[in-house]
C-alpha cells in the first residue's frame, strides 16, 4: 500500500473481529513508531499502558464513549469489541497543556496498525477518573491523554466527497459507515 491508500484506509473503526487477537509484540511495534514521532520541544511527555487481555480490555472498554454522533448506537456488541488498547498518559510534571503530541502519536500508531492489517479508533471521550482507578494509574504523576482501540476491522467504511457547507457528520446506512470529507479544492483557500 502506498501512503495515500494507508491514510484512506485509516478510519475510525468501531466494530472489530474480537476473536482476532493482537499480540503484545505488535503493540510494542506501534509504540516504537510513536516513539519516533514529533514531540513539542522534544519533551516526550507521553507514556503508554498496553492491553491485549480480555480482563484488562473490558476495564478500558467500560470507560469509553462510542460514536457520539450515532445517538441510537451504544457501541460495539460482544464479539465486535477491540482486541487491544493503548492508553496514552501524560506526565504531569512537564508543562505540556495540549494534546498535540498525543494526536500525532495516536495517528502514527493507527497508520502502523493499518499497515499490519488492523484498524482502530482514538478516544478523547473517556471516563478518565474511572479508568485511572481501574488501571491503578498514579494520578499524582500521570493524567490520561487519549485511548487508542485496535483490532481487525469488521465494518465497511465509505468516504463521501462533499461540498463546502455540507453536513460533515458521519452516519450509517445499514451496516455501512459513511464519513463525509470536504473536497480538496474546498480546503485550499490560497
């Protein structure tokens, strides 16, 4: 796959083949990709909690808010949940008030997941106090930045080209997930 194909295939997947396991080694390879990503001031404030066991995955799953624009959908059912997660935490002793590093690293990891035949979704909508407690995260030292879910995608996602001013909310028709994207010429303003 070339880079454009990888980027187009890197969608926010929300249904997975839960029985397709992801090894800890694969999660570490994704962290290795993230490690070489840009970091504001090269401060490298992020640390990672890896999960690929059923028990730990269930703890993380219980703290996520899935597809907020799909009001009538409560998230993946049993058998469609992610096989792995990477919980990104930020060191509190470094002055990094935004999630720029987390976004860059999450995107890099997800591109790496696509290259390996997987997919995922990044979550900012997380019950952070609950997840901090469930994973015994030292909240004096770390705060949750993002959670990345990873698995073998079980859904079809279609990208729809739209014009400036059109509705950009994603939606489903049957089991097909549609993602509206503005056309290239509408994005370039000068």
